[in-house]
C-alpha cells in the first residue's frame, strides 16, 4: 500500500488483512487464488459491526441422537451398540456446531463493505479495533480532512 501525503499507519489487524491509517481503512485479501483490495476513506465510513453466528439447532439434533440411542439401548436388552451409535452421530453434530460458528467484522460505506473473518480474534480485541477506527474517523473529521 502506498501512503498518501501526510498519511500514516495507525493499526494493522491480527491476522493481517485490514490496515487503518489516518485517512482510510484498507483490506488486502488473497484467498484461493483470488485477490481482493477494498479501501474506504474515513469520511465515507458509515458503520462498523461485529456479527456472530452459529447453528444451535445442531446441538439440539445431537441431544436427540443421544436420547434416541439411549432409548434404543433400553429396548435392546443389554446391547449397548445403539447408544454408541447415537453418541457417535451426536458427536458429529456437536463438531459441526463448533465448525459453523462465525465472527465477522464488517466495515461499511455507501459503496462497499469490508468483511473480515474475526473468528480467532477475542471480542475485546475487536472492540479495541473498532474504537481505534472511530477515534481515527473523529480525528479526521475534527481536522477537516487534513
């Protein structure tokens, strides 16, 4: 990234990908052979959001599998294989639940949205990152874009 006149880097996300400067937010993403570069000038930044999602229905299905396995074992008179099968299938659904959890940082302007996978970032670190963005935008506003 080539810096503009009087521009300096304030913060880079961990893992790298989003750079906050005194003038803009820039995202450089290389994934599966595709490169995407998005840039939003601080004056144009409209919102910052963290979106967390998961599929809790997968945990319900896991519990149902365990219960069905337990009931089938009671009816099988000492054969524990239905319970084991129910636990294994239920375990697969538990693993699928944890794999489905997502946390995304979204920075939006009227023209584009920068989305960054923030799954490995702690919520406190994301809050600090957003605080720095808001402070940089406020400084830019107070200095009149200089």
